[in-house]
């Protein structure tokens, strides 16, 4: 395939889906100015139309060859992303999954042949690679594996059947007609949703956060950020030497290991902890996508991928924090974060001006503070924690939009003016060593208030902050019990 310098006209099928939407955005960001966005007739293209004249929408059912040809005409490249993937089990798997996947792929390739398209990038799936029970146990999967059709059909796993048959049909067609085809096999694809609806792969994470105990036994190798998948499509189109199959995942690992990492990252959600292997015999592998890595693709870390997805699910209303989740978060705060802070504190609790952390038991709660003496940059971080009922806590938390506020602190403006909240260690303190976030709240008083939170998506409204005596009511039973063992002290003004 000849190298090219000019951005050519390209067609994206399934352009308003999860991967397709990101691919269109990535193409635009990369300088492509003529994109034929093929969508299923009657589906919503509104988020694509915002891209202006560079994107032309074609309504084309992939089972309608002539409609597909119109979308492909004039293009030098085709990204065939469209393939049915349902959240529920199909009533007629042949009609709903297998036929559109296989015949739709053949129609796209026929259109590419007619219009002399230079290269077709086929969006396959790890579902065309696993399940494969004949694969040697504890050997990392690679692109040489194919899903076992008989195994899948006997268990009525029709999505792997559809993706496997579609990809095999594409290789047969390409060999027979001399079409340049490259296939990408993404793992479970997560990330922000550009499309209005919920897609099947993000639903896997959503269900996990809601307490699902589904092991994903037949559909799992790992996770990949949708942005990385879009970049990989473009990389394979623009790399002349690219050929064959390319596994696209940030690693191979058990679904149970993924759930464990999600649980640690998002302790406020009832994520199930799995015991034993969720994918028996599956061998972990950090560089399973070596072929793409060798081409220069850098994968997004798993934690960032999950966080991006969760923020998007919240913003679109698919995910909310329940009262039970808030209580669970408080238990986490009391058993983990607070203990970590206390373990690093000074043994001196007399309330003097020595450097370090102090714990003071008061009539109305507990104060944890840190002072840095001998400097104008004196910093005091305080928690006033009272024992309240769960319902009181829920009321307060909901009033501040479920923001997971850990601490608030006020500084005179003349001192704060010389400090940057994300750089100065006096403000960051031990709290930020755990990766917590410091933000500044603007106000009209003589003080500047900094809020330390776990969740950057929901900042504490300034009307909830008392500048003279900053406080936040939280129920932290373990800390209260610890404080009961300490002698009563007075706060030094």
C-alpha cells in the first residue's frame, strides 16, 4: 500500500454508535475534512451534525448494498464499525445478530471493491478471539486464537458467533477479490459516551457498580479506552505496513481482578468481590496488544478509563449514588482514610504550635489539624465531626450534590495570594498524598477557602462553608470512638 500525505475522504459505518462517534471525532481532530458518516436509518445523528460540513450523514442499512455503495462512493478508506450488539438476549439471533454482522460486512467489502477503496479497517472484537476452550491453559491469548463456534452455539452465545463469522467472511472476501483489509479486535470498550444512549460495553461496568455478580466468563479479556480504540483505527489505516489482526486492550486479566481494582477505586459502590478465577485458565499479560504497541499506540491506564466512564455515566443520568452507597462511602472514609491520617499524626495532642498533625476531642466533635509554625504560611486543616444519624448525613450529602468532601480550610487572602493549591505542600499536606484534590472557592470575605475532596465532579457550594469556623457534618463512627479515648482539650485560638 502506498504511503499518503493528503487526508482522504473516508467512510465510517455505525458512525453514531459508541466507537463510531469517537472515531469520527478522532478523524476530525486529525485533519480529515470529508467524512461519510453512515448510520442506521431512523437512528439519532444529532451529535454528529454538530461537526459541521466536514461530516455528511448517510442513512444506510448495511443489509442494503446500494445504500452502502452510496455512502462509500468517493472514499479512499472505509472503517466498518457497524455491527449489532444488544443489551438483552436476542429473540431471533440469526436475524438480529448473525445476518447483519456477516452480510453487512460482505456488503461493505463489495462496496469498497466497486469504488476501489484503498483500505478497509474492520472493527472486529475479542469475541472473535474468545471463548476458545482449546487454547492452552495459562498461555496468554494472541491474535492467532479464534472463538470456538460450536462451543458458543451450544451455549447460545450469539454475539461471539456473529463477530467470528463476520471476520472470517471478510478475510475470505479480501483474499478472493484482492481487497486490503486490516482488523482490530477491541476488548471491553469503556470511556465517555458521546452518543445519547447506553452501549453494551459500558453497561458491563454500570452493572458491576450496581452489584452484579455476572463473571463475564465468555466475553472478557480486559478493558480498553474508547479513545484508544479510535486512535488505533486511524493508526491502522495510515500505516502502510499494517496487516492482519490487531488485539486492542490495555492488558489481559481476570474479570475478578478488574472488579477488585474498581472496588478500590470506587468504594462507595457495591462492587462484588469475586473469589477464584472468573475466566478459568486465563493468563494475565500486560502487553497483549504488542502489535499495536509496536506501532506506537499508548494505552490509557485502567483507572483513568474507569473514572472517565463513571463521570460520563453520572453526567448522562445512567448512574447515581444511592443512600446505601453514601453510607458505604462513609464507612470507607472512617476505616481507611481517617486511619491513614491518624497513623501519620503526632503523638502530641496538647494543642500547642508544634509542627505536625493533632487530634483534639471537643464537646461538639473532633478536630484534626496540622500546623506549620515559624512561617507566615501557617496552615490549619480542620475536621469538626459530629455523631449524627445516617438520615441526617444523607440529607447533608444530598444538599451538596453528594460531593465527597473530606476537609475545608480557610486562609487570609494575603497569605493565600502567594500559594498555588495544587503545588504548595503546606496546603496539600498528608491529605493529598493519597491523590485527593484541592480546589479554591472564591468568596467576598477576607478569607480564601480551600476544599479537599475525593470526587472532582461535585464541588462544595460556597454557601455551605462557614468562613469563621469551617465544618462539615459527617457520620464517622470509628473516629468518634477513637476520640472518646482521648482527653478533652481546648482549642488554642
